[in-house]
C-alpha cells in the first residue's frame, strides 16, 4: 500500500507540475477534467451521478470553464442564477423522481468543486501567476504534511474529535506555521521574479497562513460529507489516495482564497 501510494503521489505531483507550468489552455482543460471527475464523485454520494440533475451540473461546469477561456457570460451572478433555475426546473418537472437535497447538491456541487478549483487557473493568469500559483500547493499539501508531523509529535488537544479524531489544535497551528515558513523560503528564492519587496514576501507568508487555515476547513468539510453519508472514500481514481475529492479536498478551498488575497494585496 505504501509503495502504491508513493508511486501514485509522484505521478500526481509530476502531472500537477506539468499542467501548472504549461498554464493557459492546457491547465484550464486539465482542471476542467479534474473538476468533472470530482463532481461525479460528489454526485455519486447523493446517488445522482448519472441523473438529469447530474447532467445539468456537468453542463454548468463545462459552460463555466469555457467562459474562462472565451468570456461570453454577462457576469457570475447571471451564471449562478441561470444554473439554479435550470437545476430546479429539472427537479420539478421530474418530480417526484429526485429529492430536494439532490437538486441542492447538484447546484452546490458546481461551485464546491468546479468553480473553486478554477481558482488555480485564475491565479496562474495573474501578472506573477507563474510563481504565485504554487502557493496553493504549499498551503494545502504543505500544511497537511506539517500538521501531520507536528500533530504526531505534540498533538494533545483534539480539533474536531467527532469528525477527525487524529487532527489536533497543535497540528493545525503547526500546519499554518509550516505553510508560512515554506512560503517565506519560496519567496526568498523568487521575490525578484515576482516583483516583491521583503515586505511583500512577509505579506505572502501571511496569505499562505490564511490559505493553510482554510485548507483545513476544506479537508474537514469533505470528511463531514463522507461521514454524513457513510462513505469511506470518494473514489479509487488515484491508487492509494482515493478519489479526486480525497486528494484535492483542501486544494479546492485554498485556490479561491489565494486568488483573491493575491489579486487584491499582491496585484
């Protein structure tokens, strides 16, 4: 199991590096496929992955990603309202085939998985995006690793005992501090290429700490859904890791946070 997990992890990291480095259409297409796979996994929890509601959700994701490449939607609010109307139309005209929770999950799933995941592409498109985009992974996967190490060594106070008994407050603090430290080291190497001052690097570390904190919320949110519906893993797409949502649960929360903080504070 360890060897399988390690090998698939190496492949996953290599694929992430290749897509993020390429940027542009390749990154956008890759994120769209990852989002649709994650959306399928989420819908499967609600037993609607092959339903009309699911089809509306997949169409919404496809439309949103296409609009990022060739802008044609009037605004984000119009997209959200239009998707909600279509989802509820599919729900009411198929009544009583589907439950209300399935329609709501179909609508929310587009934003929870796809729109939030798209933050990676949006960061990459910023002026210093080729460097800023790596903060997403430093905050999510870096925080996860640091939190685990600190938690094992010093963890005493449970953070969410009923949801994730192994996670501790000490681990959470260590994860945030670790993400900030990794970002400081990263900023020290690339601050000139990002056009940042030393103060800017410190601000970047603060953004990383905030992103790391939110990444833990993403991790716990995905776990909460699984526990509510008695699911062990979202899928088996990534050997040794589970599904897309099992591996990217923290990334999808971190990406939009880093995007907006970097956009308005870094530029």
